[in-house]
C-alpha cells in the first residue's frame, strides 16, 4: 500500500510549467529554441545535449527535476533523432521512401494492374484451365454435365450459379447408374468421378470424394463384375500391314482414298502412333489431326519428320518430332512423298489438314477405323477385334519379335515407363521357343 500511495503521489506532483510558471524555466526553453535555430549548429546529438546541460548554472540544472517517469521534455536540450534529409522531406511535405534493402514496395502489396478483382479472377480461371489438357477438360465437362443430369433425375434441386451439395450416397448411386444404365466401364466411371472432383474443387467447395470409403468398395465391385468383358484389341503386326497395303494398291476404294489409307496406316505403324494423334476427334474434343506444315522432309528425302504439338506423354505441350526412315519392304517415305504432292495439287496450304476425306475435311477417328475394319474383313480377319490402337500394339509386338531392344521400343513408342510391355503380344511359337531356350540352361551359367 505504501508503494501504491508513493506512485500516486509522484503522479500528482506538479510538473514545472515553462509557459505559466518559473521565469528561469521559460529562459531555458527559449535558450533551447534559440540553439535549435542557430545555423552554426549542424547536429543535435546526445553529446551536444550533454555539453549544453553542463554549461548551465546549478540553478538552471535544479529545474531538471527527475520524477518517477524522468525529466520534463520541454526543459531538455534538443537531440537530433532523424537524419537531415528525412527532416527536409518532412518539412517540404515530400515523399518519404519506404525503408528496405532496395527501396522496393512491400512484397505483400499488389501491383496496380492486379488490384482489380476481375483481372485476378480471369487469371485464376486461366490457371485452372492450364492445369489439365484440353481433352481432359472436355471429358470432365461431360462428366459434370452427366452428374448434374443424374442429380436432377434424383429430384434434387440444382442451383444455376453453383453446384449442389452432395454426399457419399449420391456418388454411390451415380456409380451404380453409370454401370447398370449407361454400361460404362469401370475406368470410365473413375474418370468421371475425377471430373466431378475437379469441378467441385474449382468452385471452391471441398473434395466430395474425400473419406468416401464405401464408394471405394462399390468401385471394386464394379471392376470385379466387369472382369472378362473387356474388348479384345488384337495387334496389326507388320505382316498384316503389308497385306492391307497390297490390297489397297490393287484398288479397293478410289485411287485418292487408297493412297490416303496407305499413308495413314504406314504412319500409324512406323510412328507407334495413337489413333487420336493423326485423326480428328468427332466428339467435340480438341484434337484436329495433323496439318500440312507438321510434315518436314529432309533435304535428301532419306527420311521425314512429323511434329506432334500435343500428345498423351507430353503434358506440358512442348511438342515432339517423330522420324520416319526408308526401308526396302514398305517405305513410308515414298508413300508420304506421293501423298503430300497429291495434297499440294489439290490446293492444300500449310495450315490445311494433312489427311482429308473427299469433302476436304480432316479424317475422323471413327471413319478411319471403319475403313480399316472393312479392309480386315476382306482379308478374312475378325474386324471386331481391331481398333485404332491396334497399330501401336502391332508395332511394339513386331519390334519385340525381331529382337529390338526394350529401351529402343520404349523410345520409338514414346513411353515414359515400362507399360509398353503389356502391348507386346507373344505368340505360342515365341513362348515355345522361349521354353526350349530354358532347356539349354547349364550349371556353367551360375
């Protein structure tokens, strides 16, 4: 209690007032002001302040009464605490530079051109679109539209400006609907679920697939029930390719179409190409097929190259060149040269489609597969077992059968992993020969 009363007493102690009190106090304040205005004094440092105090009389120093909270600031000498340059800027009302290493803006302050919300929203939308390929974006759009249609069929309200709130039960019923009513494969259903997740995350909602343990079991059930129902995809090996080209040389369709199909088949086979890489997709995806300027011939015409601006193994769309060389049996260079000259005679320019039908439209994937199945039927094959991927499978199988090294097959097919091994179809003769070679094992090999 004594300490508290002493503190209160110190707080209530009257302070010297220069304006209304002592004449000596007023003289000291006037002296300080005069000292500050004296142009002969360039600096007001702590040293000059102490010197100034030491020159005062003992009577004046008695005015510097030390209380609990120090001296009265009005009676103390001036001490310069800021630089002359900064004081000058303050007096002239100038712009004071933000203190930092390089005098730049704070890192958390936005540039003027990005402070508008609309500009940022457009940029964020472009980043979302760039995060996936155009083809994937088209599939995801189909997925979310199908899901919203299903939600409407279930009697749930779908707002116009945002996605509806859903739970795991809705997702399970949607998977069942895709399996039973739409007869979709399990892989396709999973892709559609990924599209739903992407759409909800982009809208700012939480991941609807998070913590859906029951849904994972439902997907496993769909996969097990669909086992054994996968479509057979047989390879178009080199011997089948040669039969197709021989048939086309003898004439099946028109001369232009026959040359077109020869060129497309040889390009697909020797380039290990996916069907969507050289045909146009008619389902609204972004694949438009190859252009005339995508084909580049070497100066001596010993080979030519095709530039793929985008592909499945090129997620960043850097582009890749596929090279085609001469061979004495079935030369893709000669076939492409004849077809390219034909396209130029038809008035094609650099941006025109490379492979076109009679209407000068890029050949679609479905039309090309229809031609191939028709030819395979003529040759006596079961055309239902072949599709657009059969050329890529056949190229890998043919290369492995003649002893092309694994790493070269991976390079030719532009595979980023060893998944190409599942495309290699080994005949019974190859398996039998392999077992015969196993019998040659001796203890000398250990």
